[in-house]
């Protein structure tokens, strides 16, 4: 597992999170890449391109051909919504199990929470409580300036009542479909599975979730 020391050192830096969450007055942060292992040779790879305000999330498994993109967030053509909440929760718990320096709920959840959406069947009270705990776990003692908060975080990724429905196909792939007349587009790679090699890597995704559950069970 590789979470660069330079990135770990910034987990309690208000300026880093101000930039990370596109807050007003933010300054660029250095480029970096973090690899978050869930076990079984499966990893999530977060690439931070601070010069371009761009964050890309990939997946790497023993059977994948390198790192496969599952979403990205930037200021132009974002497609960030890679996770359902329960998937993110399982993954971050597995990361914490393998790395004592990444406790749950804490840095892994804050790093990855830009890639999750909140849906009609989610327990929003439980989600917001967990996210508040994660944000506050990193806040420097006595700091009263900008800090990421649940209200701002939820506003961009709350898709309750936005016409998004989820279907599981015969292979176990969970994908999203949104009504055509929605005024709040759900930008995600997790559409109906196809044979397009540039599409969402559903097979690798299933393997990663199995590995994360195995880590927690073990």
C-alpha cells in the first residue's frame, strides 16, 4: 500500500482541504498519487493533479490490465459518482483494517467521499453523521477557519428525488439509469454494462468488493 508521507502530512492542513473541495480562495496543491489497498491485491488509486484541479479514481486488481478509471472530478467534464454509500463504507473499513494510519471514519473516507452519491434508499442521517465524524477527526485542534463540512459536501452529491434508479444484472453488476427529463444530471461511468473497454470495469469492481469484504471478515 502506498499513501505518500507528503499526503499523510497534509491530512490536517486546512489549505489542502480548501483546495481539495474547491473552496473559494484555494491555491493549487502538489500532484500526488495514493494507492489504497483493500486486500487480495486490489487497490483504489487516487491521482491528484493539483495544477489542473483534477482528481481521478482508478481501480487495480490482479486480473486488470493496469489501472482502470472508475471516475474523475474536475472543473469541466466531471464524472465522479463511482460509489454507492455502502460500497464506500466497506472499502474504507477494509483500508483501515490494513493500515492503522488510515482509521475509520477518517482520511480514506474524506479522500474518497467526492466519488460517492447519496440515493433515495440511503440512510442519510447515518451517512451525514459518519461524514461529520470523518471531517472532524482531521480538524486541527482549535482551528476555526475553513474546514469541509457535511452541508457543503452533501449539496453536490444528493440525488434523492432526482430520477436515478439502480438495477443489478445477471452478472451481479449494479448500474444506474436516470430519467431523461431530470434537471440534475447524474454524471457517472456506472451506466448499463457494455463490452466497451473504456467503460466502467464491472468485473474488476466486483473483485474489489469481494476482496474488501474478505478483509473485514478475516
